[in-house]
């Protein structure tokens, strides 16, 4: 039934129009962008469009009346401007329309790689989410979540189960619209108080400049832009502001610094850049006279400063002692009057990133922040409040729930760490000293973790992490979902402490629901229909989940989208993220079938099919603490008969990779009416009239050591 359901599930046709859609290469490279995409769909009223213009590029849309063209607004391709990854690690390629007054008038998703929008939440949910931007001004503060009128913040309704995706999409919309609005004058640049520099009279070495942060480094690796690593950087750059007397004099020498300052107008800043290594030029291969240097920018909050040919000066040498050799150099002039060296700013390197699966190139940017040391600024560094990153806002908005979740995890770990005390209080007839905690964990996990927080871990996260570790790791991607992030920290730590059983057996929402159904079935009179698979068959089927995991991992290296489709072998998304009654019948049938089967067989999915469980079982081999065994366990099958996960073999050994830490065997381990060695010893002592001493840590009665009569009398006399 399970495999049949999976085959039906995987055979259903995909209904996501823009999932991994094949876009023409010219869309990203041709000046005539609107010849390759329907720009009229996002800019109503426009009947003609310009070529790409500006930096970053955009397209103007016009309406023709009486032979005259009137500007209607602007169209932008998100990947021309930002490279913010969504949950898949790839950007959502979005076509955005904005009218001449700076209001969003159209949004169209051209391509995405989000698995949740492929086989879970319908793509129409993202379309509906994007419609919330229509009519809103690009300069408004728009955030995911509740509106806060007192702070002038407009709230947007998120997509349940796709939080990371919508956070990324909100950044795409606001950054893209803002960049174009600043270029065309809709948004006015922020005016910052200019810096007044202090001349310390020093001349510093290169290492001293680097140590204090006046000179910074930006390195981009080939794998960061989708290329194969050759051991050489894609580009390795050093840079710094020259207007600071100490820095400028150290880099250019006294005469060079004075000549440079004499040529600058008030408010202009000079930035030096040198390339010490790399296969790419920071000046750009396509630069022509009158054009832009399209590889480097300076950014300060929402303002971006680009460089043209007249903003470039030759850098003839770096005078600082200990400076590295370089192959390319330049001095760029920041002419924007709103730039202030007193505040933090970013040096940005722009590149084209190759998508290995499709061969398409998308925009990518890499930046490094610089804030001058306070000793160079008159009055020191000004007060500056950094805006919260989107992921940080999510953590703050759900702080109470996150705290409750952390308390749950810590409580479960603390309870399990005291398992010896709990199992000693229990016996074969009364396991509630253990089960009270375990069952509570199940209920809270199902209700709070699964259905409310939607924090069911998945094999897709394992695959994403594998690829992130191999290609490009971005903390922001994982921090955007605080519950999943915290849960995985807990899982990793506890797997190496006790094995996968604490998560799988106590806290996995689907596993908890599955076993709770089994227990309910037992209580409502279905026990006579419940049972286990024969041990020989079980021992063969338990390897299926390892095959599923390794198969998904292998497929992911050839096609991550296909691996994400096949990962629907997990019923987690249907059960918790989307809902059993919100998906098409193959998904509902598959998930419901597994849950129905769980009434009669304890945790069938966990034992035989779960790729997540398999991925956690492998490192469980290296756990630090396991369950206890006695010497007699090799010939006694008492615990094996009651093991729901069937993790105890004929020789009494526990396969910790399969064990779900129910602790039933540990209850028997200390029960002198259930554990055969203890039963025999209890009967022997009772028959001999000997006292029953407590059961020690080794699982045996503490030995009775006879005291010689003479020694006893001597002790009495001395007493």
C-alpha cells in the first residue's frame, strides 16, 4: 500500500507553470528585454518599451497617443538588480512593473525553484501574495507580518508554510523597486552629515591599515559564481578610502596624496582598489569610453554609487610598507554628495553567476562593509542604528513562540538525561513515570511544533545543507526559519549524544502522530488487529529507507528539482504544511494511508521508508551514550518481544540506528518481576531468606557481602 501510494504520488503531473521554467538566454543579456518577455503584463497601458538603461538596468514603458510617446512607468527584471536566494538557494526570477509615480502596478513570476510551490502550496499562493504590492508606493516600509501604523509599517500576509520564500520575495520587490526609483528620481537620496577627518600625522604600514580596518579585503571564489574551483580566487580585491589623511598618505605617499586631494571637489571621495589575485577583472571586460564600470559599486544603505570613465584615475603605486603585489589597480571617485565616510558603507563587486543545472547566468553581488576607525573622525563615529536583517525581524516577531520551543527542547533533553531515575520508578505494569513525559512530548510536538509552528524537519533540508556545504553556504537562508534552525541544532547535538531516537521517538511531529494513533487504536479495542512484521521481513525492509535516502542524495547532485519532487515520499508537507484536505487526492491518499496503517503497525513509515530517519541513523553509529545491556541479554529475548521498533536482535544487541528510545527495555532492565536474571535472583534470595538489595547501575541486585562473625563482634565492642 505504501509503495503503491508513493508511485501514484510521484506520477501525478506537476502543475507549477514557472517552476524551473526555461527562459530565453536573451532575457538576461539582450538590450531589448521586452522582446523576450511580455512587459505589457506588468505595466498596463504601455505599448512600447525602451532598451535596458541605467545601472542596475531597467526598461522604460511608453504609451503612444497622437504620435506622441508618454512615459507610463518602468519595468525591471529582479535578477538584473538583486540575487537574493529563496529557500531553494536560487532567486525567484520576477518581472516587476512600477508606474511613473513609484507605485507597483504589476508583478509576474517568470521562474522559481521552490519545492514547496511545486508539490505543496499551489503556485497561485505566491501570485496572490505578490498582488498585495499592487498600488503600494516603493518608498513605503513594507514588511511580512502585522501592520504597525504607529511605526508607518505596512504589513503583508505571508504564505503559510513558505515563510522563507515570501521574506526573500519581499526583499526582491523592495530592493528592485527602490534601486530603479532612486535612478529616475522618484526616491530622493538620503542626506548624511559629511565626515570631518582628523590627521594623526602617522604613516602606517599595510598590515597596520588592514588591522585597524582602514583597508579591507573582498574575495570571491569560483564556486561562488557557479564555476569549478581551481585553487585560484575568482577575484581577490583590497580597497579603502583615500580622503583620510593618514590612510591616503600611507597608500599614495605624501606627494601623491596631496595631488589627489587638490584634484577633488568638495564632498567627493576617492576610493583605491587593487586586485592581488583572480581570474576576473574588477574593471569589467565590456567597458567602453563614456560607459560604466559594471563590476564595482559603492553602497550606503539604500543609496548606490556607480562609476563612469570620468570617475576613474590611474593608481601608479602603493607606497605602504608590506603592501602585496597586484595585477590591476584603480582610483574611483565617489561623486554622490549624499555619501558620507562617517557612516558604514559597502564596497560591492558584481558578477554573473552560472546555474550549473541550466547553464543560464544570473546576477550576483558580493560586498564587504567598511566603517572608518573612530580616531580618524572628528567627534568619533556618529550614532547609527543598523536596520534589522529580514531573518532577525522574523526572530523578534516570534520571540515568545521561539522561547517556548526552546523550553520544550531543553525540557525533553533534560528529562531524557534523567532516564535512569525515571525507568527505576516504572515497572512493566506501570510505565507512566516514563510515558507521562514521552506522551506529553508527542502531543506538544504534533500540536505546537507540527501544526502551529510548521517546524517538521525534512530530508529536503538535509539535501539543501549538503549542497550549501559543497557550493555556497548562506547563514541567512537557514536563519530565516527560526524553528527549523533551532530544531536542527537540537537534532545534531542529540544525535551525537544519544542517537536519532530522541528526535524520532519523542519529538518528530509525524512520528509522534503515527505512534499516538497506534496507542489510541490499542485503547479503543483494536489491539487484536495490531502486530509486527515477522523479524526476518523487518530486517530486510528496514534497509529500504537507507536506499531512499541515498537515492535522493544521488539524484540531487544531478537535478535538485527532481530530488525535491521525489522527496514527496515524505508525507510531512501534506500533513502539516499544506493539510490533508488541501492537496490533490494522490498526496492525501498517500499520507492518510500511512497514518491509517499506523493504527495497526507501530510507526511503519519511520521504520521502513523515512529518508530523514535514515540520514540521522548513520551518524547515530558515533553516538556517545547508548542503552545498557547485561551479559544475559545475549540469550534472553524478553526485551525484544516488547520492542516496538524491533531494534533488538536475536543475540540481545540493540541496533541504536533503529532504536527510537522508547525506554521500554530499560524499564524491564530494572524490573525484578520482568527481567529474567533479576527474577531468578529475586526468587533465589526470597527462598534463602536473604534481603532484596537495591538494583545497581549495572542492572543487578547489589551483592550481599557476608561479614565474618569475629569482625562483627569486634566492631560491636569498639562501638
